[in-house]
C-alpha cells in the first residue's frame, strides 16, 4: 500500500498497553486538530518528521492566541484599566498552568524567557556570578550548543573550569566517568540535557541529581526535548533548575521557561535590567522586585505566554501512558524499518530512546537525503543539530534526523522507509 492509498483509509487506532486500562490513543482525532497537516507539499501529503526542532500547533493554541489579540490585548501589570487587568490575568494564569504542569512548589518559581537558550543563559549569568574562581561546571558530550556555549562564556569571563562528561559508544552518559569528574568536590553545577536532541536518549535524571547533590553540586536539566515526551515533576526529580521551550511543546515560539527553587532565585542577581523587574529606581541605585518579576525585565511575551498555557492545557487532555505507548511504538517501528535498509546506519543505541531516530546512509550526504525527502513531501532535519562536539565524538559531520510527535502515524514512517530505499537506488 502506498502512502497516498493509506491516506484514503481510516487508520487503526493505536491502543495503550494493558496498564492503561484500555485507553485508546486516537491519532486521527489528534491530527484533525492540527490544520497544517492537511496541506500537500509538491502535491503530496505533508509528512512532518521534524517535531524535535519545532512541533506543529493545534487549533486550540492558534485560535486562543488570535482571540487574545482580538479581545483582550494590552500591556500587563501596570495598566489601571479593565483590558490591562484581563491581559494580566491571562498572562499570570499561564504561569499557574506551567507551575502545575511541572509540579513547582510555588508559582513564583516559574520564570518566563524567550526559549530554553535564554533560560540557560540566565542561569549562567546570574547563578554563574555566585560561583567562585576554581569551581567547575560539569556538562556532557551530548549537549546542544545552548547548554554549552553559555558555560564557555562563563568560563572565559569568570575563570571557572568547564568539565565534560563523556558518553559511551551506545550514546548513554558514562556514569563512572561522571562520578569521577564530581569526586574532587569542585563542581558547583551540573548542567545536562534530560534527553538528547540527536540520539533521543533519556538521561537517568534522578540518579544524576542524587550523585551531584552528594558531591555538593547543584543541577540544571535542559528539558527542551524530555518535557515533550514524558511528564516532568521537578520536585520528584530533585533538580535545582529546569528549562524548556514552548515551541517544541506544541506552543508558540518566543516563549520558554526557567523553573528554579525559590530560595535559589531569591539569592541570584537579576539577569536583565529595565521596567517591571524593579522595586524602586533612583539615579544612585535601584532595588529589585520579588521573584518571578525580578527576572522578567520589560514587556514580556504576553500572547506567547498565553499560547504556552493553552498548549499545556491541550497537552494535558492526552493520557500520559497512552501517549508514551504511542511514541514507544512509533520509535520501535522506525528502528525496525530503517535498520533493514542496506547502507543505512542508525546512530546510537541508548538504553531509553524517545521519539528521535538519527541515521546516516553510505555514500549520500544528509543534506541530499533531506532535500530528496522534501520532494516527496517528507520534512526531516539534516546537519549537526546544534551539537557539533557530539558529532565529532561520533565521528560524523552530519546525520539525518526523523523525530515524532503526537500526530505521527506508522504509515508516515513506512513512507519514509520506502522513500529512503528509492533514494538509495538512485545513488547506487
């Protein structure tokens, strides 16, 4: 059956496993909520396999943001009129939704940023200023540039040491090496991805946090990928900082989140200066607002925060275990299909992989693969995925990456595999 023929037939509902008490994960019903998926690319059905870069948006988010601009837009916090009050309530309600989503102790622990990158930079500049010369920040070989470059800048600015924990050949964190790098007690902060954006491997976060805390280090988890695929409970994880970005979680761009323990945020100096982050301002000196506003200088991303709140509200309508079962089935199916293609190598075999499969094909550059897939309506990512050091560790310059979302179908993965085989035949 071709992909075009498959689209004409109702798809089988992907059922949750037995522990889900028969919950049905209706992918077609979910896809109906994403208007962009009805489009055709080069007169072919749009197969979107790049959700790890940025996920598509459900109608609830699109319409909700438009409605906020149509009916209740105004600048927030300082306006003494009805419309400003309504906008302020909507913005702060989005903070409540994020706090509940992450199980924060108090809502004031939620700081809105532009994205994960800004959230990590905030920690690097603000908490980083509290680190002493001779202390170290420990990252891993699998980090996105967003969780590497800010720490290099801190190293160069403040004289702290930057340590890198290696990974195993399978793509998992080398636990023995990680513990050794912590052992001298000089590490002040461990900053590590919760899930690799290249290999899809999930890091054993609770175990890492426990080891870091035992060595006297705090922990930042970059949850940009992980928060999409699993429910995150920051209190249960025990971490000190957690970051994620809205656009990967079916929300808009321009909005991200830093969660941190309230006592930590209180102890940290502001990141940016300006309006709304102050208590008093004089020419001689200024004093700072309480958290979270101390870290939200200027007019914030009001509509984007509302959109993120709606995305979280939408995401919480899905059964967590059914979603996990769906994504596990997709990932396993993709590995089974792709590994049978001659000359194709799947990169990494992490112990736990979620929703991401990167691969190379013998004799064909990743950019050529992505271009030819696009001509068949398939969107994938190709390149170093903002993880150049990881690529070097793997002995590669680029990979092709297929990544899955709540709306991905097994038929789409089958079509990807069939198209890759045709591409292979073209180059042989």
